[in-house]
C-alpha cells in the first residue's frame, strides 16, 4: 500500500501542480491540512484537492478562512485569510468548515492530523516525534510546522511531509512524501517549481510582497 502525503499547500497552485505532476503512482493521497492561506490561488487549490477526493483534515488556516476568525495570526497570515475569504465561494468555504481535525484511513492503519493528535494547533517539531504519538496506528501524518521529517519506530512511522506551498526548512523546493505502509519506508521528496511566478502573482494582488519573496529562501 503506497500513500502520497501532502500538507500545507497554502494556496500555492504552481507548487501543488508540480508536486502532483512529480508524484509517482500511489494507492491513496492524503492531506494534513492548510489547503488555503497566504498565496493567491485558494479556490484553485481547493478545487484540485476536492477534485481528487483527497482525505483532508482541517488546518488552522482552513479553519480561520472558513470562520473568518484569525485571532493571533500575524500580518501576512491575516492577509492570506482575508484574501481567501474574498476569493472563495460559499461551497468551498463550507467544505473547509466541514473538514475534520482528525482522519483515520486505510482500515485505521493511518491517522492524519494537522498539528498534533491531542491539539490541532500544536507545532510538533521533529524533536517531539515519539512512538507514543502513534496510539495504535502504523502511520501518523502531521503538518503545521512546514518542516519535512520522519521517524521510524518499532510500532510505526511518524511523518511530517513538509509543506507543498511554503517550506520553512531552508529548502525552497515543494515538499511531499511517499510512504510504503507494508515495507514501512518513507521517501521524502522535493520538487522545484516556478517561484518567480508566485512572486509575480502576489505582486499583482494586495497581499504583502513578502508572502512571495520568502519562498525563495524556504522560510
């Protein structure tokens, strides 16, 4: 059983398309949340994920866009929320609002959350990866940190595939992962995409220019 794993698309259509084009054949694609936010293609990214019927959990930006409540968000994050709300239709907003905070797929072998199994807003960095997070699953998928990492334990795998649309691990290439559940292997993958196109697209909106420019440094 091969899974494609994505997270934190953040409205970056060129990055999402590059990842989907690069991804090898998989039996199932899952998403650990934050389809929207920051970048200027929220509707297109929702359409791509929904169109593939990808099991997806709700990230904090998805929730903020659906609810209109972005308390604690910085200037760039708030701008991304406002932009997405202005460019998404009611059906897309309803889809974001209805996303669960946790999913169990592949006969409960795989758990997908955004931040942490006990707290969807907790940033679970690699130093916190531990076997007790699995709680009976063979694979735990988390996003939120935008840092690509995985750890293999006796009972299973804890994985953050990294961010498709806004990596923050000093590598600007879009991140995702492919997991072989039966072999218990993880292929952490990166793919280049047209960052200049994103920078130019951001410049044509009222979004802060740094949303695009920071992508060049993977931060």
